[in-house]
C-alpha cells in the first residue's frame, strides 16, 4: 500500500502487519533521542506524535484504541468526558515495565499522537498532557479541546 500524501492516510489496521518486542525502540527513544536533542526531546516527541498520527485515518475512538495497542503503547481507555476535556488511562504490562525500569520514561509521543488523533476523529483542535502515576503504574492522558 503506497501513501501518496499526508491527506490520504493509512487505515489503522495497517499496524496489524507490524510487530516488535519494543526493546530497541525504547533504547532509541529514552536514551538515543535525549542524547541527540537534550532538553528539546519532549517537544520534538510531542510533535513527532502529532505528525505520525496524520498518516492514519481516525473516525472514532475505537480506531485510536486499536492504534495504541498495535503500536505497543498500551491499552487506552476513556475514563472521563467533559465538554472541553477527555481523560484517558493508559495501562499495560509494557507500561508497568517502563515505569519500574531505571529509564527516565515519558509519554510525550503518545500525548502528541492522541491529540492529533482526537482532532482528526472529532474535528476539534486539541492538545494533550501526560501525567504518570508511579504508584499504580499507569499514565493519564488529558486531551483539552482548544477551539
């Protein structure tokens, strides 16, 4: 399947064809990128996530949930919905392993991806913040509508 431009995205089901244990990815993400980009890593990861999401088509939350699982980012679940805010929980065995490792983990890539995916699915401008709860080994991703 060839992608011709950013406006005609891949279906999220394309991710079913890809598989990785994730260790190499985590080393690049949590060690390699910070060594290259230093203090700019968080911002770059957030916008990289947004840009990556634009390569797919999201019509509903189930598409976004499926993409997160296929990308190996964990199980995403909507836990609260308000007029200008969506709060998601991200949990998985891989999240537990990352949060209990000695790596300085973050979820900026996932936050950027989620902000853009929600924007695409609901046609509302959005930004996303990530908040790690080390006690229960989960991540809260809060999407705020900006328009």
